[in-house]
């Protein structure tokens, strides 16, 4: 199926399929979501779809299976909630966390990236270098500059928090 043929198929069957799935699910938004996802999957397989001879039935079946899968996930979530209860309230991030995020936003992206990979993801410098495509020496320089810059920003931010 060519892209133009697929466009015609989509335009000619979209509303009919949404109506059918709406009747099956009882939820218009859900019907639109699953039909749209089914069309995305159909686009990826449009060559095989045209050979099947029943592309609308294929999209309808995929959409229905998506809806059923969503119901099952929702049901499992509800069962887990009933079994285990509501999770305990978690406190939000403290002022130190907010200050760190604000300071990270103030440093250059290359420095921020190596700091996150090295300190938050616990990657060694060599792995950070491999993931960023930068030499090990460059990563070390970026880390040093980032630490110095963060120290300046954090000192100022924490002073503001204490005031």
C-alpha cells in the first residue's frame, strides 16, 4: 500500500472505526486513542496490510486488542491497590534538592550531562566518556569545571534559602 493509498484508507475508514470501537468500549476518548494507535501500527506494516486484503478488519482487531490490554492493565492496577492499599504519602523534594536542580540548570549542558552521568548514574569517567563521545580528559575537565560552578551556585542558593 503506497502512502497515498494509506491516506485514502485512513480518511475513508477513520470515523467508521472510531464509531465501532466507541460502541464496543463505551468510551469515545478511549476509542479514538486505540484506533489511532492501531493506524500507527498499520502504517508500519502497510506493505503486508495491503496484501491481506482486509486492512480495515486488521485495524479494528488491533484497536480492540489494544483496548482489552488497557482494561487488563487498569484492572491489575486496581487489584494491586485493593491488595496493598494506597501508598504512603511521600514528602516532596526539600530545599536542597530544589537548589541543586536550579544550580544544574545554570551550568552548560555538557557539564550538566557529565555530572549527571558520573554522580547520579554512578558511571566511571571512562564510561561517561564513551557515552558522551568525549575524550576522558575532556570529561575530567568538564567535571572539575562543573563542580566549581555548582559550588558557586549552590553557596548562593543555600544562602538565599537560609535568609
